[in-house]
C-alpha cells in the first residue's frame, strides 16, 4: 500500500492524525492529511473550553470544521475529550462540588448529543492519574467532586451515545512497570468487574527522553486487552522521530488483535505541540521523513 491509512486498513486498523482547524487552509497540510490518514482527532477543537466557552452555550464552529473536513474526506473521527482537568473554560475552573459534577454531566450530554451516532471513539475522561510512584488519582477540581467522577462520566456517556466506543485516555501509561500504568489497570479491571461502561483505553504515547518508549509497551497493550477492552495509540509523537522506535510502536499495535489503530499528534514537525522535538512523520516542507517509511513498511 502507498499510504498509512490504506496500509493500516489491510489489518482492519486505522492510521490517524490530530488535525488543527486553522491549518486546514494550508494546502500542503491538507493534502498530506487527506491522502495519508483515515482517522482524525481534533487537536483542540472538541475540548471543553472550545465547545462550551460559556456555561450552557455550546459552540461547535471549530469542532465542526474538523469533523466535516474529516467526513468529507472519508475519515472516521475520534472524539477528544469530554472530562479533563485541563483546557477547562474559566466558568468551569471556578466550580466545585455538586455544581461542577452537574456541569460535567451537562457537558458530556451537550457535546455527545451534537455528535450522536457520528463518533467512532470518545475519550470520555483524559489524564485522571498522577505521575510518579503514588498510583493515586491526580488532584483536580473534578477529582475533588468525589472518586466516582470517572464512572459517572462513563455512565453518562453511554446513555448519551450508545454507538460510540468509550475510552479512558492518559500519558505515561505505556510502560508496564510504572505505578501510573498499574493504577489505570486496576481502575479498568474494577470497571469491567462492576459493569461500568468502558470500551477502550487510549495510550497517548508522547515519547521523549523523560518518558521513553520501552519494549514492554506490547505487554501493556496485551494486559489491558485481556481485561476485555480495546486499546489504541492515540497521540503518538517521538522525540527525534527514530524510525526504529516508530516501527516498534506500530508493531506493538499490530501484535495485539484488540489494538484499533494508531494516531499521530500532528502532520509535520512544524505542526507539533512539541515542534522542538521534531517528533512527527513529515518535514516542515511536507516531505516524508525516514520515520514515515519505517511506519509504512511496518504496517
Ligand atoms: C495539546 C495540543 O496539542 C496543544 O495544541 C494544546 O495547546 C495543549 O494540548 N494530552 C492531550 C492532548 O490529551 O489534548 C494535548 O494536546 C497533549 C497532551
């Protein structure tokens, strides 16, 4: 196959990309994105601050720009993200307790009903665990509403759009030996045992010198899949874009039948949120990097 998306489709998977609405007018960017990928995640446009800037006033202008571009170009869409401590609008940052809990529920209902039946996977909850060795939840205004906020989010999401796969998404959870990974594993196991509706786990996979790729990532994917959830690599970028590391990540996904696909977090290095890491598959001029060829060959 000659594109990443078509190559991934040979095994029933997708190869996706994070899209920024304001870059779609750049023809180099839009041409590569339309050609190479068959799944799209909005990089920022479906987040809480973008979709509900004022309480009760939803705005899907930018989100729909990404969504409509994706659908018009034949791509499926991953929804990102409904409940998160970051990129909250000011009004939400100022809420706590039962008012914040209700606002979270209202937000999930408002966004999911707008896209009902149209989203392949939703990142319902993002980044709820703490870094480091504690294995604890991350402190946040949402966490302070009560430890059950995550399961409430998932139950709300299931009712709002029963057709979407519901994912928990996080970073620094790729290394099987890390406490954060084990904490996430215990939560998913508990949810499956108690019937809390969760369908998938997203591994962001922002690999850099502080949290490098480790070959035990495949074990992590296998262990989560064995709990009865799908897994996905949701925001892949690799500092320096080592071709062999990119190929290893792709091979880890291909080795796990429940791995749905891989999403890279941007098109060209200049589009990356960490452009100084030159972590992506395309040079700034739009030409393919060695990592691109390594990924295509691995798929
Ligand atoms: C990042 C975007 O890429 C940036 O443009 C934005 O300024 C901050 O958020 N984990 C996530 C993503 O789940 O939503 C983040 O995206 C990167 C880390």
